[in-house]
């Protein structure tokens, strides 16, 4: 028994020495220790590079594990031993998502080679992708979600063509077809696409051509929109379009400007304060309430008032002349019905005139319940 035990111990010792010698006889050589990706775009997604390695030893080379300094660099390699004199590959995939700017990542290769681990590296620069706005669709007509139901052009001259866009999305499970109502000749609207598949997006574009507009002043339009989808009944809604159509003052000389009309408005904030219906609790105002303001022409030529309007239909605007000679003035009355004020109200009155230094004037009107 002692002889057998001695033989076993000797065999184990011999195998251990052989294993150590075999490990020492595996050698790893890599074609490059660092790879430069140069400049890559974040928008292009993951980029990959393959490191080529060679077993320059006399025993099989076994890669036991590979670790990276960042989860953004993922190594891939063959788990099979590489014979003496044989070649292998280590593929490193770098994900630039959310990592704009320069980068330098290391990869540690562990094996049965004499020198372990071997450190590889990748580096480069990531150019950030352009920021895409996250659209919000707070408005709806049926199952059509919309970024807005209002298109407001501030000032449009006779030489200008301006455009605005409303993004839309079909949140239903059937296609939706958009039909747009009629518009004046100087307004062109289009739905693209006209039929939107479930879950898909589109847009409604509104173009206003000042060259074809015949009148000056503020224009407003409630454009009807009809939706048809699957077997659902048609749904009708609208979008509100408004613009201030003004004169073209770009070619006025200094002397012409000096002789131009000047609109002077007595008050640009009209505060009704607290209003209440007749018989209400602690009313400050009861019945119809009114406030006035004056427009005076302090210039040297006639002042033409093209329009005095508000997009808030709770305001009733009356009175006033539309042409004022130099030095003349006129009074405009703004009225509200207290029953129409359900909470705090803030509205704007638009005055459009031929004053080259201020063709559009805004007057703020406030009231609260």
C-alpha cells in the first residue's frame, strides 16, 4: 500500500510540473495594444474593432476571461484553446449612446500565458447627436392628438409668406383621415399625410401669403377639421388661425417716417378687478361692466386704425373712429358680462394701424370672479 501511495504522489507531482511548464509555454501576442476610432457619431450607434492575437508559445493558449473598464465596451472572443502558432480574435463593441466627447476605455485579457493579463485600449471622440424635441400632444380632436389647436402669426407684411406647423398623432387602433375646411385665397392648409395609420404621426401646415391678402388689420379664422376613422362616426373640430396684416414700411425714407402718423394709447392695462353677477355675494360690479381707453394721433399725417379686436369672445369692443387726423383722438369701450367670468381672466386686445413705429399694439384686459 505504501508503494502504491508513493506512486500516486509522484504522478501528481509530475502532472503539476507538466501543467506549470505547459502554462509557461503559452505566449500571447497582440497586433496592437490601442485602437483609435477617431471621430464617431453618437447617432450612428455602436462601433466595433477586432484585435488579432497570436499564440507564439508551444502550448495551447486559453483565454479564461476578459473584463472592460466600462459597460459601454463589450468584448467577444472564442472560448476554444488557440493552438501553438495559431491565431485568434477579440472583438470589442463600443456603444457611444449618451457618451459625447473624448473616451478612453481599457480591456483586460486574462489567459494561461506567461504574461497575464494583457491590457488593450480603445479611444476616440464621440460627436453628440442633435437634440430632438420631445413632442407633447396636450390637445385632441377625437382620437387625433395635437401639439396645438392654435396658429398665431404675429405680423405679416404684403411681401411675406409665413408658415406654421401643428404636429399630430393617431392614438386610435384604426386609420384616421383628416379633411380640412375651406380657407381664404391667401391661406393654404394641408394635412400630411391625409390618412394617418394607428400610432403614427403627421402634421398640419398652415401657409399665409401676405401678397394675396386684400385687407389690413387682424384676421381670425376657425378652420373646421373633420376626422373619419374606421367605423366610427365623423368627428368635427377646429383650429384657430390669427394674424396681423400690416403695411410694408421697409422702404420708407427718414423724411417719410418723420411725417408718419403716431398712435398714442392712453392705457395698455385695463383692469376690471373683481366682478360678480347681479345679486351675487359681495359684488364689486354687477350687470354689464365697461372700461374705456383713448387713441390719439400725435403724428403729422392721418392715422388709419385697421382693426381693434380680441380673440377672446368674452370681450365686446365698440366705439371709436377708424381714421384720425393729426391731433385727433377717439375713445374705445371694452365691455364684459360678469356671468362670463368663471375665474381669473387675462385677454389681449389687438390694435392694428398704419403707425410705422408700432403697427401692432397690445392692450391687456384682466378680471376675476
